């Protein structure tokens, strides 16, 4: 099958040489080996696993498409395409992520599908090779290494299948290596519930074998025990949640809202939901009780370390980071992040695009004024060229085009700046792609405890924390010391009932994870993606009369002449009593909007407009027509594609 399993063999091969097991990107020329020889050698098996990690860094995988492009749109993450023309471009992510996809449209759907199945095929080779090699029943250090390699392959395979399921629904599911005769290469789809249950089993088995991060030479740039448990929990929660179905499933609940009559949105019956929430909780308990992963006390410092490409070895908040390489891979900070214009002395002649994923004024407005996450997440200005120097400039009246500031050129290491200044071309940032943070573990734990115990204030079955206490760790971390008491008061005053507290978890999810590729998929399994998008649109129309028409601020000039915004002087919510000495920019208020009403009339209606147009709640991607043709008609599209 050229576009999945078979293409994996033809394009991927089995083994790749590498300089070391810790450098997945500096790879030497491919070496060909017999399959049996490969998996009878810990050295060559390690190289085979290195290849898998290397494939994760491809643009079609987790450097770009599967990292952030397919994670739009939600209520607070919007693709760069917000008018009638852009949002209907079916050959571009601008139309596809506004839910206007067609099966033969965007070519990167094919690229992502192919790459994910290449990675899966190489994981299958490792699992099969270890299981059938001379170390399968052996003891000793080499045998332990081989079993750990297999466990890593199981986790990576589970991660890839999980991301395929989230984006395509039911997909071909193959866990054995492809026979040279290709007699097991052409397969149809498997129900996603069956896939996820198999992945849960694999992850539970892998977690028994893998070491914790920080032990046995494993860093968070490898999959470890903590990530295996956390991913298992995430998949179990997805299994318990809502999903649009190709056909109605007997014994499942059908949603009263956002459910298509032909392709219904359903979830399992109550007993099964409880079972999977318990599985999730057991795995989250393991991570929390281990003490290996913690929140960095500073949200700002955590993201500074990410931009510096420094692993947080003290707190290990990021359970797994896909390791990118400077000038080799990584789009965070280039395609998503603070926008920097070209031709500056400080950041190089190329600048960056930094606009593929943006956030919105309603999200900005929803933060507590003292929440440090607001100004790290929402950046309504860009760094412009000012005669070779730089000048930070607010964007005028662009309430749907705030940059995601978690990735910030101003925080990047000097070696990136040196590379950017020395090149007229794009310089990949090398910033790792984070697949799980400890704050996600805590909020998932809060959700499970709240669900299973019928409210937030019972720790029964958990890791000694109530749901309220787990959420409090995430929320209060985001506030300075002098504001933590008020932040704790907010948590203390949250509802005591299950539904009310769940809504607080949904809010915290937005404040914590915007831009990171988490939110959209959680909204889907909660079946509130459509309603939250509607809420965001209504919120903008309501708040446009509350936003100031002018934003006032002061500037700072450094010794070289670069100009930055003095963030301590920005009057976000109202004009100062005296505007003397202040600069100003047209802002989000109705006074500006009334001139042409472009945001209200020409942009807002087209954001995510396709979600309920052809089929209700159709958030999934179509399978490419070329993929279907190459499958010998073993797979077909659904959902009206």
C-alpha cells in the first residue's frame, strides 16, 4: 500500500546508522542488514529505534503538521485563515482547519498519513524483532536494554495511532511487521474503540518495563515510564468520551446536541465510562505518586527553558519532548510564536512567519489580570524592523490574530540567533515538541476524580489529592507570590458539584494549554467543541463594546536603539487619567469596528464555519483520495467526504 504500510517499507527500510543513541538527528548513511541480524544486536536495535525518533522530527509528523496544524480550530486556537476566501481554501490548511476539507484537497493530509504509518511500521519491526530474536527470553543487561527498546517502540506506536484516531477516526490498525509477500499489507479500517483498548494494554505493558525519566540514562527526550502512564490515561479518557461515529453503535449514548442523524456523536454507556476513567486514574496515580515529575514553580521559567532548548532536569515538568535539532527541525518559534519581521540585525535577515496558529481577544479577556499565563500566551504585537534595529509594535484592531507567545525569539539561545543572523533562509529552531506536561496530568487527574467521586472534594481512589487540590496546583502556579492567596481563593470558591467543577476544569484547560495542541481534542471528547466555538463568537460580539478603542503604553529604548514596549505601563482595560507621554494603538473596541465592521461581519462568521455545515460536528480529516486508491479499495471515507 504505497501511501501507508508498503510505502513505509519502500521509503523507510529497516536500519539507519547514527553517531550515538542520544543524537537522533545526526545520522550517517543507511546500512542494510538482515532483519534477524538487526534484532539480535542491542547496538543495531538501538539504531533502529533512533530512526523512529528521527522520523518523529519530520515536518509531516511532529515538527509541523501533527504538532500544531491539525490542532486548530478550537475556541481559542485559530488557523491563519479568517475570511471568506481563506477559510474555504480546500487545498490549504486555512480551509481544512476551518472544517471545510475535501478528500482530494490538502496534500499535507497525505504526507502526514504516510509518515505516521512509516513510523508505525518501523515500530512494528522493532517489536516483532525483539519478540522473535535471541533476547526474547534472555536475562542480563543486554536483554534488559532490548526489552526497553521494545517498550519505547510500543509507546511511540501508541502515540502515533492515538493521533491518527483523533484526526481521522477509524483507521487501519496493524501491529505486526509487514510480510515480504505483502499478504498482510492491504487492510481495512478498525473501529477506534478497538484500537484504543489495544493501545491501553500495550502502554500498561510498556510502563512495567520502562524506567522513570532521570534514571538509567533516560531523559525526557525518550519515552519513559511517566509518559507511558500519562498517555495510557489520556487514551482511556478519550475512550470514555464522545466521538463522531461512522455508524451508530448499539448500547452507546447518543448526544442530544451536535449529533448528526447519519453520523452520530456517541459515547459508551455509564458502566464502561466508569471502567475507563478508573484505568486513567490508576495511571495518573502512578505518575503523581512517583514524585518524578512536578510543576516548575514558575510558568515563565518553564517556557524560558523550552525556548533555550534546555531540558528541565530539576522538575521534569515535560514528561516527553520530541527532540528536534537546531537548523535541522522544529517549527515552534518560527511558524508558531512571537512574530519578528525580516532584516533585523538582532534576529537575522529572514525573520519568521509566526502566524500559523493564533489566539483571540476573548481568551485574553478571560484571564485574571494577575495571571502570568496571559502575557506569555497572548501576544498582540510583533517585532518589526526599524532601520535594522527592532521595534515592538502593537497590531491595530486584530482581535483574532494574537500571536502565541510561549515560543519567543527573544528568549531563544544565542546559537539560534547566530544561525539566524548568518542565513537568509529559514533556520529551524530546534525547539522540542512537547507531547505531555505535568499540568496536563494534574488536570486529567482532577477530571477523573471529579467524575468518579461525583464532585471535587473527595480524594477516594486517588493519589491523596482531591480534584480541587490538583486544579489548585496548576492555577496558583501561574500567579506571583503576592497574588497566590487570591488565586487560591478563586479555587476555593469554585462549585462543589460535579458539573460546576467540570466547567472550571474546562476553563483552566484553556488558560494553561492554548497553542500547545491539547485543547481541541479535549473539547471533542467532551462534546463541547461546537458550543465553545459558538461561545467564543458570542463573547466577542458582547465584549466588543467593553474593549477600549485605544490602547495606551510607553516604550523603552536600549543602548543600541532597539525599542520595546514597557509592559508595566500598558493600559489594557482603560485609558490612563492622563495620556501624556503615552503611545497609542487602535484597539478592539466598537469605535474602531463601526467603520467597516470587518472583524464582526467579514471575519468572525467564517471562523470554523464548516464544522456543522455538511455533517454536524465533523471535526475529523478526510482520508486522501490517493490513499484510498492505493489501498485496493480496502478503506473508504465516511462522514460525507
